[in-house]
């Protein structure tokens, strides 16, 4: 089974935002064609493409549907095949680092120095910790061959 093609939409070139989303999704599909995926995954991807091809060329509807389908496919690939996009873990751990490390560190600094205005000083520290952990996980995924050569910007 092969991945279906996206319907050619010549009218989307007028909207740069929609065009970039469309090209990014098409690049993801082209990259997935080089990977060995299960039949269930291929069926799910093809169902998403069929739904996309049925959507009208309206800018808002098409962009929303592309982002939704792309997000669904990426989650499915991560869950079923442990495949991730470029910088996936970095982006994930950036937020986790700020929440899990930054806020507690900021509270600790504020409590020790008796100035709760220092709460904000923990956020960049947590962000740096998160970026470091995420980058390490991204490098590990690349070394194991689990990284798709596409960076997704939602």
C-alpha cells in the first residue's frame, strides 16, 4: 500500500500562509514515503489525505484541516513507530522545563531571598534545562534513525 497524493491546488499560491502549510504537509508526506510503515498507519494517513482532498479551497478551512491532519499523523507515527520530526523533543521539553524546573526554582529563589519577584528568574533557567534535555533526546532519535527529516511549525 502506498501513500496517496494530495490534490493539486493551484489557487493556494496567492496565500503565503496557506501555501507554506500545504508545502510543509506535502514535504512530510514525501518523507513518509521513504519509511516502512504498517498497513494500519498507511490506511490512517490515506484517510486523512482523502478528507483533505475533499475540503474546499477556502483558506481558513483548508489550513485548519491540514494542521489537524498533520498533527494526527505525527502523533500516530510517534505512538506506533516511535518516529519524530526534527526538534520534536526540544520543543516539547522547552515548555516542560519551564513548568517542571523553572517555576519550582523560581519559588525556591524567591523564598530563600525573601523576594517573590525573583520567581521569574527560574523560568529562563528551566527553559535552558528543557532545551538541553530535548536537544539530547533529538540527537538520540537521529542516531537511532527515528527522526523524520521535516521540521513542523504549527
